[in-house]
C-alpha cells in the first residue's frame, strides 16, 4: 500500500482555497497514518476571522474523535501557523506539527512570538518546518500578485 504524502493533501486544500478566492493555506490532521480531517482557509466564505485551515481541521478532528485533545495526531499545514492557530495546536495537544513556508509577518512558531517557546505555552508539539516550503510560498506569492 502506498502511503499518502500528507503535505501534498494539505497543498491540495490550499489550491482549493485559492479557487474560492481564499488565502491559499491548507491543513490536514493525521492519526496513525489515516487522515482524520482536512481543510483550507474559509475566512471569507464563512465571514469568520477564525476560519483558518488549521482551526477548521482541528475542530473537525476533535468532533470525529469526540475529544478536545488530539495527542496522537499530527498536523500538516502549508504555511507557518499564526498566533491563534499555534495556541489552538497547543491547547489541542497535537503531537507533531509539520509546516511548509515560513511566515515572517504572521507566523508564531519560528517567526514572531515563537509561541511554543513562551512560558504560557503548556504543550509543545514536535515541529518540522520547511516541508514543501518553496511550493507553498510560490502559491501564496502568485495568489497575492494576481490580486494586486
């Protein structure tokens, strides 16, 4: 059996978000090698500033597991999570975070406030960055160039 590339699935969600005229970010929650949830940004569609891909995927995975925590789950996201999403990742007790492009302006993992390094952070997932970074950064760059 061929194991799916979960970052490719997150990228598919980012492409779908771009087609909806949403900022192209995608996220996938995985447990024991199986996809639990996947989502792309929907802030415009839902008129909801919290409808980031990570938030939607975490919410869906929690509903599926009937739990507010995801300790055996990994999150794949195409862009470095913002402060809101990073806090949600910590509160959900996500085991591992894999992300693509860094976000110097809005990221909160390796950029900006570095949330997981703060004393207020109660859970720190393992973090793996730069996975598919060029592809994700190029998609974001093209998306915003087309709108200027």
